[in-house]
């Protein structure tokens, strides 16, 4: 079995996901004109995902590549010579267009193909290379909305376009693919006409993708998209799921199509905007084709987590509004680190089903002025978000190099995010990519250090059994009232298996902390700890540390500002231990009581 086998689904490894934007990741052009065309700013290509590039990512601990923006979406670029019709620029965001305004679910974005006429073949070859590198391939599945104009020229024979047979005289009809505003023309409350362009006319108007059931959407609405109809009537809140709605059948065919192309899983966009019943119906049918197909749901309501995992059949869900938002609060709003206890308690029992992250295309960059303002502050945030559970972990391309979104790319403007709408490249990515060399040779000393930090943490997530599949024990309840522990700035917990245990301590403050950590009897029993003098080696920094472990006295340790320690306390690679205070026959508690 190769290292890449059994990564996701029912496999033994935690998914470590690297979200990439093919059009930006390997773009070597340094022209970067705001709102620049593809002929000016250039675009990265799927063919750039070479064995060398993939090996560089895998060496960093990555085992899943999320190819963002692969499916063909509306754009201002002209690909008519390849049989792709022009999109009306008045309903396209940015020169490149939003990757979430899909115009053909069966096609690949021609901008990321060296030869657009061979774009699907180039995608298939990219998938094959990723698999040969021992990694899995994820792509976006965008079920809630399409581009305002949808037409597939690559769909299999007999597949009808969305909306082709709709009865547009009805606001809602069970087998319509879209919702309509009868007798109203699409008329946003802001001017969408660009000088010299052909007016965009939509009559009757369709509902806009963010549940805007009006012909008069605003600038902040998803005006480039239209809402798909899954059989739910928003007028009277009734469901019409029998017989199976046409949109369900079309979406199932699309999922099966991409599985047939070798895709291993889907990051499913805005899953809560689609009826839960659809996921319950569709996901098991896709898994009949490939049982290991991975489904990750983007979701922003903790009250829906369990229904979407249980009845909805998702493998994993974003934990943005729970853990991520608390980490942001610690850095930006003076939240106490003790609030991290409520984060894991909120998802207790399903924590390993949560996908955690510090960055993605929707969120600000960690190093941006809207988050930390300095990418080197990431260590405690990275350690907590990646080591709190055994669930999947994700980083966003360039995060490991400190990309901090300081540029105005065009449509995106200065918003502390990397653009998803424009053709662009970023200096630090160009230097790392280095025309395909994918090396650290042109990185600064700080960038090399940061990438090494990420590599250490991401590799630990699977190389260490306690982090890969172990249990969690929160030490905060035993230290909240201690004068020698700062629960506002520090967070401490254990990860353990029957064979090994790790003590993880993070310091979110800027100053060094001299801490005394109480380890309760229950933790000793659950993690099979022994009292005594211990010589251990920190797994993050390779520093030698001596500890005294006791049931009755706190453990003394020093953690530098904006830093963390990951300390083996026992295990197969157990450091030297001096059992002058070893407890005999420690009582073992039930695993169900570990928290």
C-alpha cells in the first residue's frame, strides 16, 4: 500500500487539504494590471501541476488537492474560437468571473488549459498525475445556483440544459429548474451596463442565487447567479419532492459524471441552501458508484451540523462559525482562549467530522490587517485548529508562505482576501513556483521558516498516531482558577491513544508565559500517564525539555509569545522517564468520560 492509499473516506489518514486556484497558483506573469485581461495578466494551467509541484506539496504533509474554479463558469474572456459562447459582461463579476457562477457543469474552464480545445483531457491528465503522486482530488460542486445564462456544450447526449423546459409563467413549479418573477424584467437597483456593451435582458426575471426572490437585486446580492429549484416553494414553505424533481436528477448525473473522471470528492457549496432531503437522496447514490467519494459541506449554522452529517450523509462539514470564529475573536476581539472549550463542546461527538482551517477563498488571509496583520503569529492558531481533533485540515494556497492579500486585483479590490474574480499572480507564489522548480531557493529567510512550520505541523497530523486518530482531553477545567495559569491567553489539552500521549500548550499572547499546569487524575487514567521526572523533546521545535509529572503538583513549563509546545508524555517513542514517583496500578476510567 502506498502512502497515498486510503487517505479519505474510510481510510486511515486524516485528509490534509491544499486548496488551490489553478489560474493563480502557477501563473508566472508579473504584469498584474487591475482588471487585466487574460492576454495581459496570464493564467496558470492544469498542466502546471507537475510531479515536481505535487511532490513539493506532498512533502509538506498534503494528501488532498482541492482544485478550485475547475468547472466552466461565466467570464469576460473570449473563447468563441473553441465553440464557447460569449457571456454578457454586465452579469459577470471580474474579468475572469466567479468560479461559483457555473455556465456548464460538464465542462472545464478553458482559461486553465494550455489548449482549450483539449481542456477536459488536460483535466483528466491532471487528475491522473495527482493520483500517481499519492494524493486525492477534490473539486467544487455548486448545487444552489448557476450563472444567469446556462448552456452546456459538453453534456452527454440526451442531457437537457437547466431551464430548457421550464414553464416561465409560474413563480414556482415543482419540475422547473429555476424560480421566476413573472411579468418582471431583471432590473437590479444599480446600473450594470458597461459602456458599449450589449444590454443584458432577462424576462421574466429569475430569482438571484442568494435567495433574492425579486427582479430588483442589489449590488451586494449574488447578481451574477440564479437560484436553482429543488422542489421547495418559498411562497408557502411547502416541499414537492415526489415525484423526484428534475433538478435532483440533473445534479445526480453531474456528480456521477465527475466521479467517472476520477474525482475523489466534492467540496459542496452552501449546502444549507439546498433541501436536506436532496443530499439524503443523492449522496448514497453517488457512493454506490464509489463508496469512498468524499462529501464536504460548506455550512454556517451549528444547529444544522448533526442533521447534515446524519440524515444528509455528509462526511465532513466546515466549522467556520464555531472554532474558526473563536480563533478570530482571540486575535481581534480579546476573546479568552478559554472559549475554545465551548468550541469543542459545541461539536462534541462529531468533532472529527469537522473540517478546520484558518484560511479559504471566502475568508481574509491570516496575515492580512483584518486578521493577525503578521503571518508569523500563526503558530498557536495553527496548532489548535489542526490538532484539536482528528478531522480534516485545510490550508489555502500561499498561506504557508505568508501571502497576506495586500493588493488591489480589480473587482475584488482591497478586501484582505485573494481574488477569485480576476486574472492575477502573487509575488511569493511566483518565487516559490519559480517556473516549475517549486523550491524555496528564492524565498526569504522568514518565508522559508514559515513554510517549515506548516510542514512540521501538517506532517505531524498524520505521522503521529495521537494526532491522527487519538482522543482529546481538555485540561482547562483543572486550570481556570489557577494563579499560575493564564486561561485568557493560553490553552492546554492532551491528545492520546492507548500507547502514547501528547501535551499541547498554546500561548496566544505576545509575551512569554511561565505556566503551571494541573493534570487531573482523570487525565492520568485516560491517557495512561505516569508520575515522575520526564525528559522529552518538543515535536515543533526539537527542544529538549525536562518535566515533573505529578497527580498532586502542577507541571511547570515556559511557552514563548505567539507560540506552542507539543510534548510527548508517553508512547512508543517515549523519551527517558525517571520513575521515582511512579503510581502503582492507576485506576482506568471509562473512555466515554475522557472529556
